[in-house]
C-alpha cells in the first residue's frame, strides 16, 4: 500500500515522523510520503528534517519519500517554490488544491497543474477539465482523499479525471493517528467516488516508480 500525503508535528500533524512511520508499517504500508505544509518560511527546515527519517523508515521496510505540501501559496509563487523544493532534495511536491472548505485562492489549481515540478494536486475541489488536461500534460496526479471536508468533491474529481484521462491516487492527508487508512478504507474511498472495480484496483496499486527509482 502507499500513502503519498501525510503530515507530522513538523507542521500541523499530531505525530512525530517516527510514530507516523511505525503506525504506517503496522497497517501494512510499504510506500509513504511525508509532505508537511510549507511556505517560504519553513521549506528548507521541513525538507531537511524529513530527509533524516529515511533510514528509520527503511528499518521498517518502508520506502519513504521526503516531500512538501505548498499550502495557501499564491499562484504566482507555486512554480518557483516547487522548483526550489526539488533543489532542496524533496522527492515529491504536493500543492494544496482548491478544496471547498478552505479559502484557497482561485487560480491555485491552474498554476499547480501547469508546473512540471509539481507531482500531486491535493483535494482539488471543483477542478475543471482544462486544469485536469494541463495536469495530464505535466504528469501531475490528482488526489482522492479520505480527509473530512476535503473529500466532499471526490466524486467530481473522479469524473473529471475519467474525462481527461488524468492519473488518480488515493491519500489520507493524515494529521492524526486515526487518519491513516487500512486496506478496506482505502478501497471504500475509491469505490465511493463512483469508480468501477477494475479502475479502483489500478488506483489502489498505483505504480510509484517515477518517485522510487530516483
């Protein structure tokens, strides 16, 4: 199993990285990305701190990706910040998309989907076909999320992704111990988005080689 969107006490999560890794291992995860919230004030600190945890994750037989979630970043800054994150050693860059439950600035989805340094657009709310097509062009994946509130538009995201042939992933956006999903919950989130069984299997077992083979 994989989870490409989790948080720790390095931003607003409740678990230190070591406990998050341990809990993920117990649930059977083999691929885990820690992507704490960043802006220009903390981006270097977060990336360098997460990178230190790779050996701890390896001890639990988890492939850990050190990442960031660019959060409430002005659309004009997303490209520059995403590129900077990669230069600082981030394996994966997520952008905090236009969820319907937070005042994310309009234009965030469009800016994220047009940036080749972005890997995942998290909880993109009412993403448009044009934005999704841009994501496809730049190999940016769209997130289906279990997170309460953000998950209200999962069905819309799934339909737009199907129309646009965009790649979907299912993530927890974990902030607390109970946010991490077991295998059954992951499957229910995908199927509950209106996705058929055969496509759900593909999403749940997504090939992560573009991250793991760096």
